[in-house]
């Protein structure tokens, strides 16, 4: 039997933990070797945290009754020996549900009342308002009580049509999509707006986040889902029914919420569920396979995706087979093939991204540490030449040399005014960066779009205003890029001057490239361009819908701006830390030179003894440089999650010996 997604994710988690351990060992070695400056330490801490806390989100999207919750049970929770997510005929998951684990919170189910939709706050904002969530305690070791708690996400309320309209579940423009009224004229709506399950499940503890979304009406009523949560998922599993194929509502979800302009769709997997409904005892196996293949082909053509991205599955039979340990039924359910596609595609891409981030950080670290070793080596060589010139000299010459060193030291400290000026100008330019990308500027940029959306009537020019808003946001990043270019030019000039005057080995770090953030804004712009189309003209006439759209936009754009600011700040700190490290080395060098002269003055054999010590230090530096190359190479050349236990032990032993 093939490796399940759970097993692949376990291997992925072990690889990340091992890598984080190696980074921690390297940090300790650098600290003990006095090669860890503030910027390098922060970079290593970030890399270690990224490895330990990196989250992988898989979003499951489908119309009601496609077996979505059953598929989640089959892939992730079969080990409980029963269903955990509610999965029965008809509507089950009524509100978007996130399953994850945050050790900062006690295990439990948190539910946000649907009435919060009536308030002008984003879902992101509500996450921080603990008192408005309803808490339900869970026992993670009791499958029965856990399943009972999860039934909460299926709860509904009956409200008037006016209330349903205010909440976003009734449309006068599309009456065919409205729910059926009961005898009292009431409408069924979800009781909860959002659910968060915090659970120390082995997969969730390792960073897996599962997003279970409800059907078309609920998705459309919560723009933040399609503007923020679903686009951030590393994989989206879109579920169809094998018995129905692609229905009109399925196609609406796919076109309106999952396919955007310029999206290659590589992270989209289409699942044709319930293939067991096609298992007909009166048909030959070949006929059944041909029927399943025909449904897959038609679904692929309708959705416009390659046939290999449509995977037939029976979630119910797969869950049953795992619980009963029936290998034949599991293979017939075709669940292992889906798990392999999820594991190899999703986790493979995630590991590649993490490895690229780690490799880039390690290369930068190695260059910085090697530069410090180079400075120390040069200082020792200069000391050796200086001391060799004292051979055979009398006390007056030695006293003169001490006076000259002290004068150099005083001149060096006096020259710090240039460094202070550099820091002052750099701080001023960075304040400009933060002003351009900060919350005040973002509020002003999005305010123009919000104003255009709030105008009464049909908004014929909203697409133009929307495009202008994103042009302004991209221009902000380009303005920041120009500012960082100014800072970079200033760093190059100042570092060259300091290198020439004081023999430093300063090298300005690579200027941050903000093009990725510009591209991310483009993806955000495209991801919900459909909201401004002709099909949503009437929705755009509703102030509530427009406010939700702008709030959701704001949360995503704010995240991009904050990430760009963090990148600029990291670059600035790297330059400052490099300068601080070499200033520290130079001051330490002055102290060592004066101490050497003092020892020579006090003892006749002090000169040769000091030269021998310098030679020994040079050999130690050479050994440190070799060890640095060895240890960083071990980190950048490790195999991904298939790394074996003995290989891990060998790396650990090597680092400990170091």
C-alpha cells in the first residue's frame, strides 16, 4: 500500500524539526566562536522559527452534499475509528471551519456568532476579540465527545427574510439561489459565521491547517474567504459528485472563487467523489472504470483543467477501509492516489520553498562570518608585522610605538562622526519607507476605492478606480525600492571610504528586491477581479458587500506591505550589524596591540612569546573558517524529508564535536 498523506506529513514534519535543530546547533557554535552578530542572529532565529512554525493550509471547497467533510475524515481522522467532522446526507458544515493547533490556546472549538456580520469588522479583526467567540471544550482523546462538539458547525437558526438579507443569505436579484421559506416565512441560516478548532492532533501540531468551507451561498456572503483565506491555501481540493458531475452551482464556485486571471491552477486538485455510486454489480469492472473515466474527462473539459488533475475517489469507502483495515477496499476507493498527489505536490513544493529560504540565509550567514574571520586574520597579520619591527629595538622605540597606537585609537574614535551621520540619514530614509507602506497610507489608498464603491447606483467606473488603487499600491512599493536604492548607494560610498581609511572589509548587503511583493499585489488584484464584473453589479450596489470587500482587501494588502517592510528592515539591520561587528573588532584590535606592547616592555622574552601566540591564533582562525564551511555545507546539502536517522545522527555528532 502507498504512503498515506498522514505518513508523508509526518516525514515532512520530522525533516523540518531536524533542520531546525541543525540551525540551533549552528547558532550555538557561532556564538561560542564569537561569530554571531545581531543581524545574523536574527536571521538564524527567523529561519529556525520558519522551520518550526511553518504552516501548510489545505482548503476543501465544494457545494453542499459533495462529501467534503467525509473526505476530510478519510484523509486526516480515520485513526479515530469513526467520523469526526459531521458527514451525513444534506447540509452538514454550515460555516467555514479551520482546523489547526496553536499552543497559545487551550484545546477547544471557538465559534463566532453569525450576527457579527452585521458589524463593520473583518474576520481578521474578530480573531482578536476573544470575548465574542463561544468556547466549546473538547477532549481530544475521546472521539465520541470530539465528534459531538464538531456537530456545532452544522447548527442553524431560522430568521426572517429581512434578517437573512442583512446577513447576506437572501438575494432579491437571484431568487433562484435563495433558501426555501418555512410555513412561518422564515429562512434557515448558519448559526455561526466561522469556527476554529484548536486541537493537538499529530498533523495539526506539525503545522497542517485544514479549511473546510460551506457551499456557494455561504462562500459568496463572506468575501474574506475568497479574497484572503482560500488564496493563501497551499492547496485547494475542489470536490464534485461522481453521480452529478459538474453542476451549475459547482461551475459557479469554480469560476467565481477558484479560478482567477493569470492563475496557473497548479495548486488546484479536482476530486470526483462518490465513485462508489457507479459501482454496479450488473456491470463488468471494465465498464465501471470506463464510466468513471468518462466522468473525469467530461469534468476536466468543463472546468478547463488537465485530465490528470481530476482524481476519482470514494471518500466513504476509503474511510471505511482505513477503519476496517481492508487493503482491497482502500485501493478500490482510490484514496491512496489522492493522498499521494497531495503529499508529493503540496509538501514537495513547501519543502522546496523552505529549503530555498534556508539556503539563502545560510549563504548570507557564511559570507558574513567569513568576513569577520578575514578582518581578524588581517588584524593579526598587521600585529605580527608591527611586533616583528620591534626586534632589537630599545625601550624608547617601544614606548613610541605605544604612543602611536594610542594616537591611532583616538583618531579612530574621532572619525565616528561619519558613521553617526550615515546612521542618521539611513534612519530618516527608513522612516520614509515606513510612512509609504504604513497603515495610514494604506488606509488613504483603499479609502478612495471605498468611496467609489459607496456611491449610490450602478458603479460603471469601479473597475477603473480599482485598477488605479492597485496601481497606487504598486507605485508605493516602487517608491520604496527607489529609496532603498538611495540608501544602497550611500552604503556603498560610505563603506568604500571606511574600508580605505581603516582597512575594514565592509560590503553592503544585497539590496532587497521588492518585485515579488509587486507581483503578489498583482495576484491579489486578479484574485477577485470577478467581483467587479457585470454579474456582481447588483451586489456592488449593497454598501455592506462593498465594505466587506474593502476590509478583506485591506487585510491582504496590509500583510504584503508588512512583509515588504520587514524585508527592508532586515536588510538595514544587516548593514548596521556588519558595521557594528567590524567597529567592535577594530576596538578589540587596539586593546590587543596595546596589551602586546605592555607585555614586551615588562619582559625581555615577551616579544617572541606574543608572536608565537599570534601564529597560534592565525591557525585557530584557519580552523574556524574550515569548520564554518563544513557546517554550513552540511545544512545546505541535506536531503529533504527522506533523510535517514543515521545521517541525522552523523550531522548532530559533527556539530557537537565542533
